[in-house]
């Protein structure tokens, strides 16, 4: 059995979630036409590294991103490793990855544990505290 994996090198727009959701939607359509089984999105694809503006641009509780990825996975019958997105939960910001299967079911969620100091992630984001394995 062959497994086709698409790695998304999308030019993320810094601080422009609306544009980024549109770009990801277009990319997912293309990789579905190419018959990919799995697509892996880039880190912080929803906001870019506009960490200073997270209060206004982060996805509250990840709701929009989860719904978006679940709908696209189901629509295109593709498994999605959601790169990571900036979310706000309980007054903290996290760099979070969602994994969605091709039926649109959220099968895993991971918060980045080791924040990258050179990008100032440790100043703006809270670290996750769990390791994650999924099938």
C-alpha cells in the first residue's frame, strides 16, 4: 500500500488569519486533487509569528480551526495534521496542533512543549505539558 503525504509550504501572511484560512482551503483542494492521503500544514499557519497581537488574532479555544479542519478533512476525504495554530484558552495562548482523520473526526490535539526562545515564543505562549502519540 502506498501512502501519499503532502507537506504544505504555504506563504503564511503575518497577522492575517482570514487570508491564511483562504490559502489553506485552496491548498487542501489542490492536494485532494493530487490524491494525497495525509497533508501536513505549517506551524502557526493561522496567524503567522505575529505573537505580539495574539490577543486580537488567536483562535479562541481553537473552535474556528477545529471546525475548519474537520469540515475540509471530511469534504476532501484527507487526513490533516494541522501544523499548529495560535489558540487562546483560559486566558493563555498555546501553539496547538490538531490531527483530524478523513471522516472529519478530531483524533488528537497537542500543545507545543518546548517553546522556541529565538522566536520569543516563551514570552507570548504557554508551554504544553503532555507528549502525544496518535494513529
